[in-house]
C-alpha cells in the first residue's frame, strides 16, 4: 500500500536546524514507535502503472497487480492528486522524501502583445516610448504546460516554487490511528517519541535543513 503525504517530517523537539530524514522516519515507524512494517523487498517495484517484479538477467519484469494508494487530504488541498505523478513514475520502497523545484520562464513584453521591446520596435518602427507599457509575461512553453496540467485546475504555483512530498510503502493497509500518527509526524510537525533512542551521529537519523533561496534551479537558454 502506497501512502503519500504533503511536506517533510517536522522538526519539533529535534536539534536546531535538523529534521528527521527518510531513514530516520523509517526507524521511527518500524522500530521506535512500532507503527507498522514497510516494504523493502528489492524484487518489488511500486510504479504508477502498477506493482512489478523488475527485469532480471534478461528476463522481462512482470506486473503483479495495480498500485493501491492513499493521497492525504493536505496533498489534495495543495492541488496534488494521482494525476500529478507522470507516467512511468517509480516510488521505490520504504520511505521517500521527495523535493521538486520548478522555475517558470518569464519575459518582458509590450502590453497587449507578445513582443519584447526590441521586437516591437523592429515590427512597428519609431515609437513614442511614453505611449508604451511593459509587462512581465509567463512563457507557456511545452514543458511548463505539461507540468501545469499535472495539478488540479488553478492550483499550480505561477512562480519559482518547491514541492515537498513524503511517501511510504507498507506491507498492508494501515489502521486509521496509525495513519493519523504518521500524518501528524509528516504534515503537522509532531515530535517523534523517545528521541533518546535515535542516533546523535550527524546524518544518521536527522539531516541539516537547507533553505530554498527562490532562485531558478536551471536557466533555460
């Protein structure tokens, strides 16, 4: 069973500027709080198209059954449903903390047109600049249109943004009280129990927080 939550696990009660990472959350669920067992079998692959036995030694893989999933209410509130994940998406095993950066492309154009100022002057010749207004236009290139279509209508951010998701794959469907506890850990920043049981070694169960600075992840030429 695949469970998808919005955000990353919280930092309440955890050393300053650190958060519990995927391995730490796995340890929390299976060992410390004994909330359930996660799927770790490398011979099982969860994909959007279904649960597969992977290819091995030239033998084609096999689809075992459709993927059962549960997407949290907070994900849906943010505009992320099953359709947000593109075809051939692989979810892996155990716990995954996923981060996506998206940077829409803009250009400055003459108001009411799609021309830049240079293009407008080339097209129209000498123009009184006092009569012109410039505006910033979102360039809807093919890649962005495909990305925007993955969101619920009207929910895709139109500026540089980061999407945080955490998902986990269990051996069986979780009872409601266990689901609620895991949701609270990930989406509402509740403190893990028995913090003394976690390793203080840097990076073992906790990771440093790195703040997104809002700059584009790449420059489209």
